[in-house]
C-alpha cells in the first residue's frame, strides 16, 4: 500500500488533517518535501493551507519559502494562503526566504505582492533579517539583498542605509554596490524632504 492509499484510508476513517507528527500538520510535512502529488491530495481532502505549527506558528507557506519550493509557494497562494501572514515572531514567508537566502522564493513572493516593508516583532523587515541571518554567507545571499532592495525602490524607506551594515557584512556582501545604492537613495530622500 502506497502513501496515497494509506492517507486515503486514514482520511476515510476520520483522521484529522490538522494533526501530525512533531507538532506539524501532514501538509507542513509534505510541503517541506515538496511532494506535489501529496500536497494536491491533502488540499483536495480539505487540509488547511493556513494551519500553524504550534512551536512558532509557521504556516505551510513559511516552510515552502524557507525551502525555496517556488511551485509549492504558488500552489499554496492559489489555494488561499495569505502572502503576508506572520508567524508568532511576526515573520512572514518573505522574512523566511530572506533569512535562508532563497532568492527564487523571494522573487515569487514579491511577484505575489508580498509586503517588503512589514516588520517582525523585533522591528526588522526582510532586508534587515537577511543581514542578520546566520546563513548570510550562503550562495545567493547577495542576490537576495539585491532583489529585496530593487523591490523596495528606496532602501532608505525600509530603514536601510550604509550605516546599518557593519564592516564584516560589508566585506561579505557586494557591499560597495549596496552602500552606493543606499546612499544614493538616502540623498534623494533627503533632497525631497
């Protein structure tokens, strides 16, 4: 008996799609694995796309963003996930994608109107959490920052200037480009004030 058959038997016998192992729902689990067939099946059976896992309140969309599963992100949004739903720390799926250096997920979420200006409970937006991420040395991280900065139009509008990047991070990123863009945008903002 395969996964579908087992799941079908469980559902027919009243299995709760909101309960799973390790405090996550079955949907959280299959989203993490990007099992599109099982995702489709669970959604067809009524799984809640906005279900939160109890430890930090992450939704399946948060997990898809963290794992860079862009087709899953699209599917979840088409099925009722809200692009800017926060977890218990106030972090959206865009925060998760930024923290983990997932540029494709950042782009997909931005394409679906993710609000890059939203701040988490610590007061940080997606750019700021990306700069603080322990993953900031991972491949694609500078591209994530660049993508977020392009999307916001003016990095100064999200509280990001060259003064907010410490010397170590300036070397790790393509910092000269970031600093120039931030300072140019800050000058423009100051001229218009």
